[in-house]
C-alpha cells in the first residue's frame, strides 16, 4: 500500500504539469466579435442615397464588399469597406473605388476614418502606438500615409512631386511630423563683436502669408508664424540668398488686428560663405496703411570686407531700415 501511494505521489505532479501544459495552448476567445446584424448596421451607414446616385445613374448599383480586421490588437474589430460599382468605376475617381475604415465608438455608432478614393489599405505597425499607420493605395507610385493622433486618423505624410514628404505645414489639420528640427545656434563673431547664426531656410509651402517687395526681392510675410522669408530673391543676391531664406523671425502678430500690431524680433544680413548676422528690429503693422507698406528698424551690423566678422553697427546703413511694399501679382 505504501509503495502504491508513493507511485501515485510521483505520478500526480507529472499529470498536473502535463495538464497545465495542455491548458496553455488554447488561445483566449476574442473579447468582442460583431454579429452579422451589427456588421450589416455598420455597412448601412455607407449605403446612402448620395452614394447610390452615380452608380444607379450609370445603370449599375452600389457594391460594399468588406473585411473584418482588428488593426490595433484591442480585440475589437474594425471593418474595411470598399465602395464600388461594376461598370461605373468612374464614379469613384481614378482608383475606381472608395475605401472606408469603420471604427466603433463603443456606443453602438461608427466613425469612418477615410471614405475617399483608394484601392486598398496597407497597415504599417508602429513602435509608439497600437494604432498602425495606414497607407492609402491607388493608381500611381506614391501613396499618402495617415497616422492615428489624439483619437483619430489624420494625414501624416503626403505626396509632393512624386515624393513622400511630411504633411505638417502643407495640409490642413495634418498630424505633426514628430521630427524636431534644430534651430540655428547663435554665436559671437571671432572678434567678439555682434552675433552670427547659420542661415535658416524653410519650406515656402509651409507659409500662409502675403507677398511684399523688399528692395526688388519678393518676400512672404506670415504674421501668424512671425516670419518674413525670401520667395524670389532679386538676381543680384540670388547667389547668396536662396528661396526660403528667413530674413526676419520674431513674435507672431495679428495681420488683421484693426488696432495694428507691433513687430518685434531679429533680422539678418547675409554674405556669401558666411553665417548670417543677427540684430534686433522693431516696427508697426497696421491694416489701414501697413497693408500697403511697413518698415522695420534697428542698428544693423557692418561686415568686415576681409572676412565674416562684424566690425560694428550702424543706424544709417541700408539694412538699418527694412522697407516692405505690398506686391500683389
């Protein structure tokens, strides 16, 4: 009897270990699986009279094939829907279809993250979020990428001249690029006089300003961003100053303020092969007369003719008064 008990004692732990191993191989059941009734109700939000109008006007009918997919791993499925019509592909642009991504709001409703022309979606996992980036596929060779940000999807990277670039500054409501650009670092000249900094060049397309003429060069004045930037440098300085070069950067100001606005910041002068100089300037911008002309004033640096150094400052040099005249084309 004692021998049999000892044998049972040896067998029982082994049996439990084996059983535990068997139990761990079964995957957990999905937390939420949509019923067909729920899926049909979600798809019905896309089956609108407006969506059916073009296909039916062309002797076809709206088709809504779909795919169930948990794109962010939270065990709550999303629904990818293709809106198309056989024989009436032109109703949906060059892609021939529209693509929708239905996301549950957790309250019985659905949000369509996209709903615009596209042939398919490509999902790209992220390391900093459960929600993947989504590439909108279609005709051509460059496809925009949307990113989940602050609760919804927004355009993150877009196509410009056939190349994928960050949409920030180029598209309304774009998701921040996440790329931090280092600001030019100011430093004193080699002789200790004045301040220099690397020439700053920004993307003109990121600005939403008004064109002004400054000494024969066309500038973009963007008060909301607090910058004045060269758009079309005049030929005599084109070898030194390129398009997008920042002439002035300061505190943003309201260009529509009926009481006018103070412009206060730092202007630059340029010399080929050298860092830009920095000097403080101020001026007034008023919608009554500043819209047609305004001026910034400050003691401008005087450059050495032998090198990049600043030898002093002057209130009478050409750079001491920066005049801007409206330049509507």
